[in-house]
């Protein structure tokens, strides 16, 4: 079918949703012949809004660096790990992001901490919030590199201004003075303004000691834990990676 001038103009305006909907109307005229002009125009506009929403979502998900393709619908409640389904349902509404609250996820390796955090961030992206996921070791390495190449402020702005920040694998090793200062700046800038998800193998009660400086630890944790939901996995007998790996090999 040859393009009409209207189709060409829609391409020039990059209104891909309207273009697709118009092409459907032109190729299936019998389906739409009973609709008046305003109804048919409404279908074009609705398609364009849907296409733009999908593109924005794809952009948010790409920028979020979510590694596991996790989503709320795929959370496994069958394994014994003290996962509160009611709490996950509550968090799935995204109100915690609107209220600028944090989520602290702790438990042994393989208990699904990263999957849960990414699933919640994924839901946030669907609801229109930006997200960014980074391992704590990589975050500190990139901050150190950014200091040397003049990109520190730019990278710090990403960490402090994104609506949902996941800091993964927190407290696996001792922090340097510079890392403690960086962490304090991040949580200070985000406090009561944005939401932070932190995952750790170490229970929250041991984070103060892990941070290593009592004064900075007090300041950091005061901004993290008093306005946070806590998900603490326990009773995990086998790493979920091991369990799912065996299932895939069957």
C-alpha cells in the first residue's frame, strides 16, 4: 500500500503509534467504518500515548541496569525464607517511592536478595520512576575513578538524584575513609527525598560495626534505617541459584 501524505507527515513527526493505528484503519476499513471521525481519531491518539509510554519505560529499564529480568509477578514464595507476601504486595503499589522510604534486604548468599530488590525497582519503573542498580564495590570504584577524570559530580548526581537507587552487596568488606564519606553524602542527599534499596548478607544490626567509624556510622544509619522497610531472609537451606540451576538441568 502506498503511503498517503498524512502517513509521511506522521513519520516526519515521529508519531509512530498514530502511524501504526492509521495503517490498521486503512487496511481494515470494514472494522472501523461504523466509527465517526472523533472515535477514529481517539484510537490514533490512544495508540500514540501507549507507544510513547512503552518507549519511556524501555528507556527507564535500560538506564536502571537491572541484571536479572526480575519482576514482582515472578517472585517465588514456595521456598522457606521468611518472605512476607503481604509486604511485597504493599510495596508493589509503589507508595514507598512516593513517600521516599527505603528498603533493606538482608540474608545469606543465594537467598534472592538481588532478585527482590530488582523486582521492586522494576515495578517502580513501570509506575514511572527512574531507577539505578549498582554493586557497592563497583560504586566506590567508579566514584574513585570519577574523582580522577573530573566526572565525580556527574556520577554523584546520578547516585543522589535517581528516584530509586539499589546498592547491592553492602558491607562485604571494610570501608575506607573516602568510601564512608561518599556513602554519607549519598544517603544525606537522598534522605526524605528519594528511595534507596540496600541488599546485604550482613544483618542490619551489624552494619554499624561494618561501616567502621562510629560517628559516620551513626549519621549514615540514622538516614537509612529509621524510615525503611526491612526484609530479612532466614531459614534458607539451599541457595536459590543452586535450586533453580538443578531444575534447568533436568
